[in-house]
């Protein structure tokens, strides 16, 4: 496997990272992080379920899809610590993952479209594609940690709320989407790390240009000189003149 070729591993990593970012976006927007089930003993009334998200809160009667109470300003008055942390952690994780996707895309485009003999005037602007993938893998791993830690904390904090108040709280589907997205980010970083480790040895440090010198300089430096090329110009061009006695 060569670092200067586009492989299925890098393409699969890019697609996996894109799907994980889409999952994070869905988890951020859905109002399904926590449910609070309110029961009534009045037969003429229906039970109410309060759906709590990161930005909005919605209360519905059983069997109804319409929100009886809809609070679009919930994000300013969140009184649950785990959801407040998620309001900052998930957008930060998405930003980190998008940066990693951008680096991964630069690495693939550099590999696919840059010629083997680039313009030497632009050599300083070129970036090693393997270095892009390596840094992208690190960013994907960081985004996974930022997303996974508060998402798992929701489960434990939900148990804490049930012990402190009443067992009416339960975590919802957004928790599973966020954890699955974090797993996708981790899988993406592993793919990029495996691809990088399977590459051949690089001709330069991972973040430097691929070509720091003209290719002709490398080709001439590797060729041995012949015996005649070691002769000076005087020995080659000036003939030997002998005089008869």
C-alpha cells in the first residue's frame, strides 16, 4: 500500500465520518434526550409524557403527536446539568469532526489530482496527503471523546434523577444516536490510523511537502559517475603532442 494512492480505506473513512457527523446533527436537533412520564389516576384524563431535548421541550398526551406544551426557549433555562454540558459538547464535537473531514478531503484530492512532478514554484504549498489523514484521524478520535463522554453520562445522570425524585425519567433515542455516532467517529479514526501504518516509509516528515527538491536532482545524485566523467576538461580536449628527435 502506498501513501500516494487513493485506497478504499480512505474513501470508507470519509463516508463513515460523514455519516457520523450527520448522526450527531440529528441527535442535536431531536427533542428526545430525556422523557418524563407523568401518570394520573383520573380515568377521564390521559397520562402526559414530557420530551426534553437540548433546545426545546414538548409535552404530549398519550396517543397524540401534537405538543400540548411547546417551549422553544428551553435552551436558555435548562436545569439539568448533563443536558447543559451536551449543549456545548456536541456542537464542539461536530466542529472537530467537520475539520477532520475537511483534512481528509484535502488528503484525498492531493493524492488524486496532484501530478507526480509538480510545479516547483508551488512545492512549498503542497501538503503530504498521509499527514492530512493522520491529523484527521487524531481529530476524529478527539471528536469521539468529546461526544461519547457526556452522552454516556446522561444514562448515569438519569438514574440519579430517578433516585432523587421519582422513577419517572428515562433516556430517549437521541442518546443511542449520539453513542452510535461516537462509535462511527472512532471507527473512522481507526481506519485512518491503519491506513497510515500500512503505508510505505515516507520520503519526508509527515506534514512537509512531498517534493522539497526537483526530481532531476534526486535522479542525478543516485547515478554513479563513469571513469571518463572523472577526467578533467583539459585531459579530454587537449591532445598530446610529441616532437621527433
